[in-house]
C-alpha cells in the first residue's frame, strides 16, 4: 500500500493432517483468504516453508503450482463460480479437460459425481435453472472431479438459506468421514462447529487452535 508494507500473515505455523476437517475463522482482514490462497497454491509465501504431503512446494513456479492445484485441490466458493453457459454435467467435467481425460471418461465421471450429490436429474440444467443449494452441490461435485487430496471451501454457505446451508455442511462432513481432508473458511461460528477443529486468525496471526467433537450431521 504505497510505501507501507502490510503483512497479511505473520509467523503462522500450522500443521493439518490427512483426513482432518478444519475451520479457519476470524474477523474480516484477519488473513483467512490469504491463508486459503497459500494452502490452495494460488499464492506463494513471501518467506517460510509450505509442505504438502511432505513435499516442500514453497519454491515451485506457476506452472508446477497449477498442475499441483488441478490434481490435488478442489475448491468450493461462496458464489459457486459455475460457468453460466455450461450445464451441470459440463461444469463438473471441466477440470477433467485439463487432466487430459477423453470426452467419454469426462461424461461418465461427471454423471457419477452428480448422482453422488443427488443431482442426477439436473445434469443437463444450466446454473440459472438451479436453486442456490443445487448450484453449490454442483460446485462440490466439480471440486471432487479429479479425486483431490484436499477440498478448500471458502464461505460455502454464505449465499445460501439455513436449510441449504445445513445440507451442504452435512455433505462436507460426509465427505470428510470418507477420508477427504476439508479446510473450511468461514466467519460464522455455527458453521465452524461442523468441523472437528477450529483455527482462529486475528491480525494475521493464529490466536486459537481448538479441537473438539464436531456437530453431528
């Protein structure tokens, strides 16, 4: 910011093990989005080390990070980020294009995922023909397309009503119980309670790291 240097994260030391469900919370400006961007290979740290599955990825270039991101991380966003001109099946299949799968394989995998999230009958619908909760389920199916090791969910219930929010969080809990690592970014305490562990950020620092029994789905 001009001549001023504003550190988004300061001295953050964090270990997340395979199969964990972690909520990252904190007020606006606390560093949540920056942490998510680092964990998802969207940004690189100015200093320090980031190890993913035991491998130091801190110094990788943009191309290597993009390949790692496509293969290992699934993203779920607040506003769904579905392409409006593509139907549900095509949106889910999109990451598989970059993974090099042929058209038949992409279609089969997308249909399996949409059936898994209860939207087999909506696979040919455009996003504008779906409810918010249905769009988020399509987004979750897309996030799972390449069988990632990690799902990053950035305020996934922020644009949803309470009933749809509950359904989405229960779905993330179910995926986690099946072994998927989930990191949830949220400012809503009742949503954070679905995770088994909560990391609280304030002014770029971790001020709390609590483990507990998550809300039952």
